[in-house]
C-alpha cells in the first residue's frame, strides 16, 4: 500500500470516492492512502450514503484521507467498513499524542460532543474505498451540526506530522495483518 501526500490537493466533492481515482489522478497501480488539506462540498449526485440525502456535507478546510484497497474482488462492503473503523480508532489513538481528547460513535469522532470527522466507505466490483476527513476549522460546516476543529485543539504547525502519522500507521496496521496471515497455520 502506498501513501501519497497531495500537497496541491483540491476540494473534496465526493467524486474522489469513485473506483481507481488515485490511478486516474496519480497513475498509481496499487492500493493507496491519499491525503491532503482542502475544502469539502459534496454535491448531491456524489452522495453515496442514503442517510445524507438532502443534507449539507461541507467544510472550508479539512484534512482528507482517501483509502483504496484492491485486495478483494468484488469489493467487500463489510470488510471496508471494518477497515474504516480501524482508521477511526488509529486516528483517535494518534490524536491522544497531541493531547486531543476524543470520543467515538460508529465512524464519527467527537470533541466535547461536537463532531470532528466525516467518513464513508464503499465497495465496487474492483476495489473498496474510504473517505475520512477531520475538520481543521469549523468555518463552512453545516449550521445544523455542532462541530469541532483541530485548530482549536492542537498546534497547527503539527498538522503535517499528524497527517503522516495517521496514513503511515494505517499502512503499518494493514501490512501487519498481512504478515500475520502468512505465518498462521490454517485448518
């Protein structure tokens, strides 16, 4: 699995959750985790969560992660939701290193009962995908949702290091599972 830090990242509009986006954007033929800082404004035709229809899902500045796995065809929705929860738990553990105290409800992270993250998982015939993002600021977030932001809870000079730690720890976790599989006797 490769980590791509997209320094010139643009707005997340939901189209990046489509299969093989990293291949089309960066010509990478591998499972990937792509991360960048940018706004989010998901257009209604790119919504894939039925519960989100009619809702505003947006923010002026967010830390985005797009994960794509090609290790199972067709993609397994149950497996990618498990991996999504692992990414959320990894992120919470790393945020503790920055003295950011969080709680979790499903795939959502909260600070003081205010929503810090958004996430969705999806599967296609060729791959499995996760979009996971953390609010850097609360500006531009929906008025009907109480939100929290990294800028109010940690030093923003450490944002790049946080970004790298989350991506690299996720890759390490996935690699470690693969190594355990290869050394385990099966009956």
